[in-house]
């Protein structure tokens, strides 16, 4: 289905203007990289605080965008001019198939820019329009626990209507925080690599046989440019491989699935590179739960 996506991002908005522009550029590039890897066409444009993706296959595109680091959520949206009559007409057209007898609904209206109405006034008036248009359904307004939510986002001369938000991974755009090498030998090792990617690091993966699928089938779906080095079943071959990949990629650190007592044995093994173990405080059950979520978003 051809259409438009509204992409939101969180932490980027807190950066200084020059850093924010750099991060937004990286975020845009990362989205397009996933589109290219998937063979999908798309065009990205931006305004202050949001990005918009025009694509020939919106259902496929929303799944790709939802795994881009830095994205907090993404919605399929319907764009109309900021004209009250046009907004009302299009909203009622889109809402009809979603409403049902006795449904509790809410209008969530927001606006940016100068307009002859407030967000509260717009939401109130559109709610009244919905009740007037569907009198036989017995609809009820419920702002606290609605069964159907209708979102209206007015941004200057254009307005965007949508019904759902698909969460993204959040964090920072991939590539804004240095390079690392990760040992991916288990769900714990794979999750550790993922968590550092979420903080903006480009991560190369060293994979013994037990970890090959974690990297190739899941982590690479978040970064199509990721370097994957398989070391097979040879004991301790991964130690040498981590050093080789670190040298080749000028990595700043190494990500390992360690517990606290393991740190002394690996300190200094790869020179002055920092050793990270972001899952050190997680139980095996917590690791499994979080990794399952990572896999589901990548599928």
C-alpha cells in the first residue's frame, strides 16, 4: 500500500542544534540503508521534531522503520491541508470503519504553529463531529480508557491523522558513538551487542558456531552493514578474531557476556580497549525476555 509514515524520535531533541542536525542526518541515512537492503523505495523529509517517509509499500516500510535506532515510534498517517472542514471530512471517513456500537473513543489533538483554535478546542469540536456523524452507534467519549483513539496532529499548513503508534527501539542513531566488537555466542552476548548498538555504536560481531544465527538472522536486520566474522567450533579462536576485527575497524572497545568475576581475566587482553558487559546485571530470565522482544521486532 502506498502511503506516508510519521516518524518520531526522542533523545535527539535534547541535543544542541549542530549535534541534532548531525544526528538527524544519520537517522535519515540509517532508515534509507534499511530500505535499500530490503529493496524498497522510499523518500524521507523532515520538519522540526519529526520525519516523514513516503513509500510505495507502507506496511513493509513501517516494520523496517520500527527497528531503526533513535526512532521512538512510527505511525501510518493520512495527510491533509490544515483546513477545519477538510480535517473533519477526512477524519470521519477514516474513523467510520474503526468505530463500533457502544464504543468509547477519544480524540487526541495536538497543534504546532499559529492557528485560530487551541488543541483542546480542536479535540472537543472533532469529538462532537464524530458523535453527530454516527448517532446510531451509541458512542461515548472516554479520554481515560478509550477503546478507539483518533489522533490529529496539526503541524503548520499540514495536518496528519492516524490511529496507532508502533514503538521503535529508541536510543541514538547507529553510528554516532564510535565502534565496538562483540562476542555473540548466546542470547546474552547478542543482547549485549544490541544494547550497545542502541546507544549509537557500530558493532562488529564475532560469532562462534553457537552464535552465528543470533548475528545473521537478528542483529544484521538492525544494521545491514554490520561485519560478521564466524570462527566456528575452534576453542578460543574468538579471542584472536576479536583482536583482528578491533584492529581492522579501529574499535574503541569490546562487548562481552561477562559476570563481574570475569573482568580481571580479560582486562588488557586487547590493549587499552574498554570492556563492556551491558547485561551484567540481568538474570538469564531477563535476558531471554528482552532478547525475545529484539527478535520479534526484527522479524
